């Protein structure tokens, strides 16, 4: 089960289908998809179906899908989305900050909470992947202690060639 995570300014609540109506305006923003895979949902029902699928978890044994919506503690403004896919001692994570809330440190703050929670699960390697043009995501990864791989990987984004960088964070076993 995914836990609610709290930071000084944020509450990261597990994603549910019931969040779709509130989150639709943020997820329909085309600018959100400029440097990431995906398309805006067609309508709130499409987003509700996607959220239900994510909240149900991964059908593959041994793989966990974890998703949180980040809201401010003071006022409850929806500021972002955090994801983790966990297989064994490795997690792939992603963070998205919605347009009006960028450049406030919310991605870093939320990701810090997610990383700490994953460490508590026994995760020892965390991987993030971002388009090399996404300077904000790269800066967030670096500020969290992630180290970029030496090489890049070719990707395709809406039919156009692009390049992604892999960032890795190794965690020490506690105790």
C-alpha cells in the first residue's frame, strides 16, 4: 500500500480515480507534455480511467507502481505528481510540477520524501530519466544527489528524435 508522505510544505497523497476531476485542469495543459511522453487526457473520464489503472497497481508480479499527487499543506493547491516503479532494490522515479507552481522547489521537496520512503522499503538504487533539454529536471536530479550516466540514450518524442539522460542515486543500507 502507498503511504501518504508529508514534508514541511507538501502532502503527497496516493493517487486515486477520485482525484481526476480536480487534477484534470493540470493534466490537460499541453505545456506539461513538451518534454515528456504522453498526451493530455481527452476528458475527465479518460483521466479517471488512467488514474484507476495506476492506482490498481502493476499486474506483473514483483513490480509496484506508486503514484502521489502533491498538494500544498496551506490551502491544498495541487502542485505536482510523483511516481515510482519498484522492482526489488531498484526504483525508477519521476516528478512533474504543474505550470503555475514551477520554480518553487516543490519537485525537489516531494522527491526527497519519495526517496526517503523508498529507502525505508529497502530500495538501494533510484533511477530517473529526463530529456536532456529539460534543464529543470536535470537540476532537480543533481540537487538530490543523482549522478548522470556518461552517455545518453536516443528516444523518440511524438515522432521526433530526442535524447534522454539517465540519472542514478545509490543509497546506503541503513543499520
